[in-house]
């Protein structure tokens, strides 16, 4: 433990409520910044589905109050250097960037302008609306994205679930008005709703604080209420099939809704489980790939307070191979068999997880993700040293018990998508 690098994160709050995390680094010649708006697609009004994604586009393509034309904002971005990107999720919108140290002041100005002083332009609004509609169409044309969306839509109990499509839908985006965007922007782009994460050489700490207090501390709070988070619970539907005539393969998801998940106690078990399932030594995922059963197979989880949805998704050649894949997953995940999980495999998977954990702490982008998770999920910052110890202390029996909790036959749901009218998978359920 002595030789490992665990960043000593400093957290402070500006007078307007904006939370800042400062991560001092050793021997780096750049600064990395993430600005996180704690509002994503899950809080959008039903009639404005996709508005968070729309605002993400404006981060990158709109002028601002201090740079009121496209030429001026473009020239300023060139002066700042580095790169800027933006992303939208269920629970957040993120503006991220990497810049030369000498341009710290300009980078902070650029982020402040993009976040809180966007200048709305009707022509840009029209252009981005067309681009987003095209993007939504492209996602619908990709079967992997489409079956993932079908999973969350069919697995959730509430009609208006938090797990709505992040990009939005064509109808709502088409009908979205210029003033809808301006009004929603003013409501959610607020210092009280914002986390700023800055990583750079320790030598700039004093300068960074001074610049933030002077420039960002003056951003005014005009609103103190934000959209409510939608309720979402999961329902067992057993199996559903969707016909898509132009498909040559069979696409699938196998999912398990989990109730009564303690994020505080079981979050690291979830992360470790991802390594256990795909560790390359006769593990569950590896065996499917080695047998040539799937073109592609992966797994992920969606996490809500006290609830989690764990799923496998991918595609294969035909119905026969799909049945083999699902049968193999069923035999190795449930019925208390866990044939692929041995103490030796678990030990190697945990070692790999710990190694990657330490490697992630050396990367600005990955540390930012950990902090975002810590704030948005656990409501607190992460103590990396303590978390590392907790992972080391997870035992083989701990992960087995957790897998027994996750992979329950009665909770197993299957979604399939192919050119066939239906697929008979009754014997699996």
C-alpha cells in the first residue's frame, strides 16, 4: 500500500453552491477538467424527451455572451488549445476538456461561458435539431443500440421511466421549440446543480482557487428547484420478441432485475462481478466466445437507488446458436451451479480489477469518472485508499453469495430481435 499512488482530493464549495474537486497530480504538463450537471435524460419533461442531449450539442456548437458569434467562439477555442467534448447520460450532462497549463485562465473562461452563458441562436437551433434527428435515426438503425433501448423500455414498470432514451425520440425533438430549450437551460444550468473536477500539477493549486473564487464564484443562482427524478422499478416480463425484417443475425439480451441493492455495500461487488464474468480463463463470457457461439457478447448494469438491472447482450448467427448461448448462461449463472467460478479464477479476476483500479488512478479522465460516481451515486467523495482495501477484502464466498442474489431464475428475462416472427425459448424460462 505504501508504494501505491492514491490522489489526495480536495473538495471545496464556492459561495454560490458550486462544488469543486481539485486533484493534484505529479509531473503532468496539462490540466483536465470535467464539469458535471447533475441533470440528465431521467429528469426531462415527457414532452421534451431529448432536451438534455440537445443542450449537450449547444456546448460545442453555440456562441456565448462574451463570444457572441461562431467566429469569435471558434477563435477563442483555438487560443485555449487542447480538446473539448460533451456527453449526456441518464443522470448527468458532462462537459470535459484537456488543456495546456499556461492556458488555465482561458480554459476556465471557456467552460464558464459554455455552461452558464450560452447565447441561443435560432439558426443553430434549427441546424442542431436536424443533426439530432439524424443521430436518433442512426441509433435506431444499429441493432445493438436498439435492443438495449428495448430492454430498458420493457424492463421498467413505470410508463414514464427514468431510463428513457438519452438521445430523445424524433417526435419530441421535432416538436421542441426554441423557447423550450432556453427555459429548460435556465432551470438546470445552475451552480447549485454543478460539479467541477479539475486535475493538474500541484503547483497550480493556489492559482486555480484564486481564479475560481474570482470568476466562477460570481455566477448567480437564479433558480433553486430542479426537475424531479423519475421513479423507476423493474418488472418481470419473461420474454419478448421484436421482428426486424432486414436482420441477418439474431440479437438478444438476457437480463436480471435486482431489488434491495445497497449501493454503499454492494457497488464494488457489482464492479468486481464484471471482471469475474469475462476474465480470460474459461470464464462465462470467454467460453461463449471460444466456442464461436456469438459474434459479440457483453454485459453491463444500470444502477438506481436500491435497484439494479444486470444484463448480457449481443448477437449471433441463428436461433440454434442463440439457444446454446442462453442455455449456457442459464446453466452457469443460476441453479446454484456457477460452474465457471472457482477460487483460482476469482483470485485472478480480483487481481486484475485491483491492477486496473490503480492504473485508473493515474488517468485524469478515469479519476473524474470515479468522483462523478461517488457524488452522483453515493452522495459523497471517494476515499480511494479505503475503497482499495475494501476491494482487497472481498472474498470468494462474498462474490458467490452476491451472484446467487443477482442471477435468480424467476427474475430472468429474454429479449430477442430478428427477421423471424417469433422465437420459441419457453424451455429456457
